[in-house]
């Protein structure tokens, strides 16, 4: 069974180009690089380049080929929306497009209107903002379509701001606009931006992001998490395929690794994806692996959770038993990302710490202080780490 899932994962990554990072938390949405050539250690000499950004943002950069795509918001009301493209080799700006927000830009002072991460299907870039403005550009920055979703769904917002990121599958773009008012998730045609389907979702604020779930029978499902639980739907129709109804977090998102879905539910609950796409089998549940804001990450059959204070917990991905804990320098909002045996953790003060997870109790083997507040999850592509703050974008590693 595991070999089948491994093959599917490899094929999925190759379709997206193995070295790319086309969406939030990477090719499979699990925070792990498909190619493990990220820098093993970091120090003051690791900065390949840094560039200034035109506005604030919590969104992660995405990388397609030799291009890095970013979203930002600026202005006193954060109603100026920016989509920026940089050359990944030298950081030079290739283009920038700006739009006025059509929806509400109210959000918590710690958050930003540019909180959801963009996504790409390899031909287009899709950017969603907390104002529920959804924009599609081609890779050259030409506008393909634009949806002011708050005009269609005027009560779809919350007082803290929206932050669910986008995913694509089978020609559908899935956007979670879930809140305590008009709570929906929609699948849109990537070419036109028109609705393929729309689901009414639980009425509660929800900051989790959808995940893609490859199934051995050849299908790809989209997983939607909420406070009620987790549901897997078909990307083209929104039809429910299976459900898990035992509750889940509304902040950290689920993680798929080697055919097992790790859901932030009553700690972490591990669900085995079935070969025919039927309801998953629960493998284990562990309250000792409970995540905080950061989503779980799985590396080499070990599952990692990081709490707000900076305690990194390592568990056995096969049975959920806790193996060790390591105190890092916190506090944390961003989710770690992994490559090979290394986990890259960025705290809110801008300190990047590299943890070698192969060592018996884990060990910090390198760090670099970027000196700015960072709440954004890093991205890994083409042998480098890409990290953004409100003011800057850095490339760490290969120049």
C-alpha cells in the first residue's frame, strides 16, 4: 500500500516540477520539499539575496520555474493589493500588478489582508486576499480573470481576517471562505473563474487550508477541515466522498504523508487513506502531539508538532508515541518546513533555526537572525529557502 502512495506522490510532484513550490506548504501541501537539497546549515553567510516588498503580508511565497510570486497589501486600510513576481536567481523584480480591494479589509493588527498564500497550476497564478478578492494572472502578469467574492457572498468574513490558502486539482481552484456568517467553500474553473460548485460549510471562523489527497485508484480529492471535522470532496463537482466527524482544529491544517492523513483532532488523529477512496481507517490518536498554531509536519516516518512557546515534539508516525521534545527559541506562528532530515523553524522575531531530526533527541545545527517579525511559513525550492516578512523577501542558500 505504501509503495502505491509513494508512486502517486512522485508522479504528482513531477507534474508540478519536482523543484517547484506551487502552493502553500509545497507540492503536496505537507511542508516537505520533494527534492532534499535545501541548505543543511544556515549562518550569516547564507543570504543569497534580499529584496524590499511593497506592503505587508503573511502569505508564503510560491516558486514556479525561475519565478517567485508574492502577495502584499498596503495603504492605511490595506486596501491596495499587490501581486509581485521576482527572479529566483538574483531577486530582480520582473513585474508587479496592483488592484483595489472590493471587500472588507478589517483584520487583526497582527494579521494582514495578504494572509492567504497564492497557488499556481504551472500556467497561471491565483491570488486570494482576506477581502475575498480572487485574482488570476498568467505567469507574465497578464490578468486572466478577477472575482470579488464578497460581492457575491457579502456576509462571508470575520472580524480577525481570512487566511485560508488556495489549492488546484483537475482544472479546479478550491477556495475556502469559511466564517461565522456566510460560510462557503467553492470550486472554480481555473480558466474562467466561474463556479463549478459551492458548498455551504459550518458557520464558524476557520483559518485552515484545503489539502490535496491523491488516491491509488487514480483520483485526487480535496480535503476540507473545519471545527466539525474533515470531509474529502471531488475537485470538479464538490461531491462528498467521505467524512470524519469527530471535530478538528480551525487553525493548524491537516498533513498528508505516505498515505496517512494527520488531522489536528483531539491532539493528532492519524487516518489511513483507503485504496478505493472509501472512508479512512483510524490508526491512532495522540493528545501528546497536540499542535498549536503551526500545522504538523511529517519527515522520515516521524511527525512533528510545534507549540507557540517553541517546544518541538517528535512522535512516531506509525503509532503516535512521543519520542522526544526539543526547546527552541520562540514564540512561533509559522509552520516549519522540511527537507531530507532537516526541519526549518522560523520564530516571530525572525530567527531561523535548523533542526537535525536524525539525531537521537533532535539538535539545532544552524541558525540565522533575519531581524524582522516573521509570521509566514517558509518555502523551499531549487536548493534554497524563501522567507518573507512584512518588509522583505529573503533567499537563503544557493545564489
